[in-house]
C-alpha cells in the first residue's frame, strides 16, 4: 500500500530537462489556480457555491465565513507550506529576481474529510513548469504531479485548509527532491 502511494505522487516530465536548475541557487515561484476542479465539481466556483449554501443552511453566516476562508487559504496557508518544504528540500532561495520561475498550477483538489470515526486525506494534482523569469512564455521544462496526499500524522485534521495545506507541503517537498 505504501509503495503504491509513493509511486502515485511521482513527478513526471512532460517535456524539457529538469537539470536546468542544477546550477541555480535561487528560483522564483508563482501559483495559478485557473480552471481548478474541486472534489466532484469540475469548477471551483460551483464547489464554493454549493458548500456556502450547505453551511449557511446549517448556521446562517457560516458558509460565507467558510467561503472567505477557502479563498484566503491559498495565499495564507497553501503557498507558504509549499514554499517552506520546497526551500528546505531544494537548498534554493526563493527570489523574484531569480533567472528561472517555477509556475505551479493546481488542476484539481480533493478536500478530503475527517468526521472523527472516518476520514479521507486531501489530494491535489498539478502541472508545473520552469520558465525564464524575464520571458514567462519560454517554458524550458514542463512536469506533472498527481495524487499528492495531505493530512496530519495523528488524524487531527478536521479543518479542510489544514489537510490541503499538507498536500501543498508534500508537493513542495517532492518537487524539490525531484529537481535537486
């Protein structure tokens, strides 16, 4: 079971050479969330609308608070976890002035769940590419990573944002090790 999970989150080269960063000590990293599917929803906006309505029916205002948190978590939780584990495992420094930019585009999020007696890890799928910072249209290498799990070791991840941020942390770590 463990070997299947490790293999499932393998980074795959679509085109280009990942060795392009071997001599670099800095990299710029950007995140894109366009055309994102979430769970069974092909469109993130449909997911947000459905969950907001569901939570507001249970407790007025709770859905609106949840929706704001969902949007805020990308920049406040997901990206910092990715960056933290990427820099620790790559030995690179993140800088807007770097020669190359790694663009991480999340294509799918499975939020998972934890209701105490039953749980499912979050997962993300993404494509990412390395481009020249001065010319973002010049992609020098393109990759995919899929089924990256997110959850905490002891199962106290009742918060969706926590589970998903752990998937971003795992992605940053896997990608750093792959590029290193």
